[in-house]
C-alpha cells in the first residue's frame, strides 16, 4: 500500500485562456506527459465517510485503476495536506471499472477497505456498501521542470520538480483549471513557483477547496465542509 502524508500546492487559474498561457510557458521545459483521468467518488448511503472527512475515490486511467482513501484534509492559502492511502485495483475489477462504474460496490471489494474502516472508526465486521456519487473528468499534463531553472534546486532532491496542469470537467459542464505541485517542501516552494511560472499576465488565486469539495458543492445538498 502506498501511504503517507500528501502535501500539495494548488493554484487555480481564472480561465481557459490563463490555462493556455501557462501551458505554453511550461512547454518551454519540454513536452508533458498527458493523462486522461476519470475520477469516481464513493460514500455510504448516509454519507458517513463525508461526515468523518474521508474521501474515497477510484481513478481510471489508460493503464491503471487506483483506489484511494484520503483523510484529515487541511487547506490554507492553496497549501493542502492530507493522509493518503492508495492501492491498484485487481486486474479483473480494474477491467470492469474501465467499462464503466457500478452503481455500488462492496467495501471489501476495494483493496483499501481496511484503511477506509480505520479512517471512520468502523469496528463493524459487516461488509459495507459504498455508492458511486458521480465522477469528474480530468486532463492532466505533467511537466518535468528543472529545479535550478526556477531557483529551488536546494529544496528538490534529484533536481527536477514535477508540475501538473489540470483541466477538470465537473457535472453540469463546470470547468476548473489548476496548477498542482505535490512535494514535501511545497510550502517552501510556493513563492518561487508563483513568481517564476506565473505572472501578472496569468490570472490565478490560491485554491480554497479540493476537487472533491467542489464536486460535493456542485452535486450535493451537503451543508458541512471538507477541504
């Protein structure tokens, strides 16, 4: 199981035009790896995961299907930290998810079932049922930016900083354009990333919610909060 604390810098771009301007700028560091993602979100019928600030996701990409559990989210000024647990879906289940999401799934059919139970304190041995709440589509471009090119070489082991540029489509055709940098030193990298990769020409602001939180806001009557 891949597990640990994920720390990300998340900056929202104001429009498709700002996304295109940044994409052209990042192109100067080389061609990106382009990944099409379909992210399905799951919860119990009574939203017990949400009430415990737990996010469960199944992500379908071309070559893999990954189950993820994120807990204890915190976000301040575009910096997000969260406890993350990830495991790939078994081959047979992955093939089914590529054909389309089921309406519901038994918790024990997810490789991360134990992590989910620990996250919301369930000691009930019964096999919970999780329901698919919906999905968002995301086109992600991953760029390998030389750390010395943006003045952060001392903070980045290996000398290369992975920068991700997202175009996300939510239900109702609402779009989100986002720059993400996942790194243990994201807080120390923020100023350099903002001053070198962005500019007065590119309009942006620190994210104040995750993609999951935006998905909930657009599709749910949930009145609580989750980063």
